[in-house]
């Protein structure tokens, strides 16, 4: 199961993308990807979700109020460096594209309006490439573990962080207790 996050300030675009991705088989390299799709019209809400939910791919509109797609994908890159980042837009802004590639590390630009087949194909290819990259990382980590350049604990932290972003970030008090985020507990603060 591959989890995808789609962000666009236009609800009609989100509905159309979700419909296309639900109805069209997502297949690349003889592998069929079953997709779980989360959509957000607010980049800030999407970013908050990405802090706690692992995504395989994030697709964002370029122009949105409050936070543009480059800023969003740059922040996602910090939280989830292994997530594939793609951007789409109805505007051909060369400087924006260069910024998206250099700052956010996007793998692809998709223009609006999109061709359904090309969109699904691009997502499938990106997911297949991500699978290969992760397998290469896993094999390299096994070699580092065998060579003693990484500990089993470091490897487990890396795995846990990939599965549940933020889980390994613990804030300790001076007495050794774990500090909880009061706002996350609904206590204000």
C-alpha cells in the first residue's frame, strides 16, 4: 500500500485527482501500487498531517495562499526525506520550477490541465523509483551494520522514523521524565 498526500487550494482539483487515482490502475515495472490518498486544501494542515503520517509521495499545487508548493515540499523534505515530491501548476514559471527542483528536491513537474494517463504513469514511475532507492538504502545499511559503522540501535531509529515521523524525537525534562506537548493533548498551551 502506497500512501499519497495531495495538496491544492481548489477542492474541485482534489476531487478530480482522487477520482482519477482511485479509478485508474497505478502500475510500473510490473508492480501494481494500491493507493491510499489523503487530500488537503490547506498546506498548513497538510504539513501538520505529514508530521505524524508517513507518505510515499507528496503532490502539491505550486500556487496556494499562505504557503506555496515549494515551501510546503521543502518542509516535507525536512520531515520525510524519503517521500517523493512532485509539484503541479497551471502556470509556467521557470524561476518557480528551478526553486522547486533546487530547494524542495522535486522529482517531477506536472502541468495543469493534466493528462490522466500521464499523471498516473508519472506517479507509478516515481513510486517504483522510490522502491529501488529504499532497497539500495536498506542494502547499504546492512553493509554498514556488518562493517560496524552503524549500530543496530541507529538502524532501528532510522526505520522507526521512516514509519512514524517524529516518533524518535523525545524531549526529556531535567528529572528524566518525558515532556509531552500540551497542545497535542488538548490541554492548551
